[in-house]
C-alpha cells in the first residue's frame, strides 16, 4: 500500500488548478494506517528554492485502510511554488 495524493485530481486539492492570492486551499492526503503517522505537513517552497511556508495537515478521519490528513491554507502572494509532504 502507498500514500495517495495526485495533484491532477480534484479529490486531492480544492480549488483545483492555479490559486489566486488569499484563496483558501484544502489538501487531503491518504496515508496507510500501517504507517502510524501522527501528523502530515505540506512544505511549500518558492521557485528559487527558498522556503515559503509549512501547512499542517492534521488527522481528519479514517477511511478503510487509510488515515486521511487534511489542512487548509492560503498563499499571500503570486508566484510559482513547489511542494512536498513530510510525514511524522
């Protein structure tokens, strides 16, 4: 089993596509319960590699063999950003 997240599916990012500044964005990530994660974070960096923000994705609920972690955040500025997830 693997962690489930796909940026090309509406299920994993609302609103889908490009964000405008200060628009709330909700991101769920599905983690196998066997991982025993206690918290997930979305680490967001600017295009130049500098750190932009950390968005906590706390535990939301269990769905079958997965624990769903979900958080909502917004970006205060326009730009190109890259993100990855950190599991604790």
